[in-house]
């Protein structure tokens, strides 16, 4: 990753992650390079997850501060 995790945008992290996945799916990457790319992909995936979690918390705070909308966890909606 060219930028520290705190400076990279969600969109850029997702774009870089998609590039890593595309290269790995081609299957013609040497093993050592594939391992390094996989590790990079995992870091990018964590960045995306962390940024989405932060936005979810921020939205919950905004909705809660308004007092007119009941906040439910996104995860609760998918339990079956």
C-alpha cells in the first residue's frame, strides 16, 4: 500500500483490493509474490472494514442525536 492506512480513502483501498484480487485470480503469479499480494489484500480488506464500521458508528450517532429514528444494528437485520 502506498499510503498509510489512516490516509487512504475507502474508495482507493477498495480499488487496490480489486486489483489484487484480479491479479491473484489470473493464477500466473509466482508463489512468493502471490503470498505478498494476499497479505496486501488482507490489509486493504481490513482498511475497508474499519472505515465502514466507523461510518456505521457515525450514522448511529447522527440518527440517535436526532431522536426521531430508532437505530438498529445492520447485523441484527440479517439474523435468521
